[in-house]
C-alpha cells in the first residue's frame, strides 16, 4: 500500500517533464571572418597606405575550415576605391597578402606555397583549423598630386573555394 | 594645409568587429526536383556579419562562366545571425556544367558600417 501511494505521488512529476530538443549538424565548412579592421594612414598628401609605420592598420581576415585539404583561400587586395571624392589623377596601387597567424603548426608551409597573380594571392588550405591572413594596401596619386579631401574606401575580396 | 587634408583622408578600411560568413555543404549534390528535367540542390547560409544584409547566389562552370539557374531569390536578404536554406534549380542540360555554387556578400556603398571586406564562399559539385 505504501508503495502504491508513493507511485501515485510521483506520477504528476513525470507529467511536468518537458523535452526541448536542440538539433545540430556537424559537417565540413569554410567560414570567413573579418578579424581586424583596416585603416588607411597618410604619410603624405598623395599616399594612402595601411602600413602601421605610416599610421595605418593592416586588415586581417580569418579563414576557418573544418575539413583538411578541401578549400583554397583567395584574397585580392584593392585596385580601386569603392568610394572616394572625384579624383584628380590616376592611382598606382600596390598590395600583398601573407599569413599572419595560424592555429596549427602544420600550416607553417602556407606562406612559402602561396601563389600570387595579379592582385590576388591563393593559399591551399591543406590543414583543418584557423588561419589569419593580413592584406596590405597602398594607393599613390599620380604626379604626386595631393588626394582631394574626403572619405576613401577600398574593398579586400576574401574567397574560400572548395577544391 | 596638407595636415588638414591628411586628417580628413585618414579613412577606415574596415571598421567592424569580428564577423563571419558561412556556407554549407562543401560538396553539394544534385537531386531530382518535383519538375521533370529539373535538378535541385540546397545550400545553407549563416550570416554573422553585422555589416552585411544581402548575399548573392551564383552558379558557375569550371571556367567560372555563369550557369543558368533558378532560385526563389538571387539576392537573399539575411538579417544578422540568421540562417537561410536556399534551393537552387538547374535544367538537365546545365546540371553537368555546374561546378560551383557561390554566395557573395553584397556591400552597400553608402553604409555607415563601411563593410570593406567582400566575402565569397564557393561549394563544389564533384
């Protein structure tokens, strides 16, 4: 009898239990993250550069891949302004991309194995994990003419392409 | 005089914190759709870029030429931290040409958030 009463007392508790499912899927992927904001500095009136010695900040983009040897990273430095005042001459653009940091020692060969063409640099992401890439960029106004006053913007293109 | 100009010219290349663009799967496959002669695949996007609201979808061949496709939206509105599944349809004639499906962040030129990294992720049909 005591056991029966005990069971009856516990019965409502089981009704109160509520299951809230949380579902997730683990699969291979590439994630592109903007890690560090970039800034153009102006060492003189006719140059914009991300070089830290000239007051700039080099933008850093992080690539996270969860599957080894499945993706390549392609990063393209700017060759024009996406927004600017009316310019008074043509610009000469330079830039480069290099490995800034890595989450796995196996990525140490990325820098030596990178392929550069035009304004783009490709890295073969052969190891799963995170890799940080920094992209420097400089623009010089033609004839050393001063850039007109205003806001200047340029775009770094970061691509993660499945192999 | 130049100092004032220089100060004005000091501009932000990227001015947001950490933000991310994610697309799965790495290797999608084509399956039959409810329409005869039309194949379908599905990709999933996750927008963790507070500075980006729209992503464009593209299907490309092995030389990065455009492959005709149909989806509900070619440019997808994705609020910050939203997940979206996108169904993509191609005809039987084009299914063998399609090698890549890509999502590309669309940047607003006049955005106060100044998104200055364009991100593109491409999955491959094997």
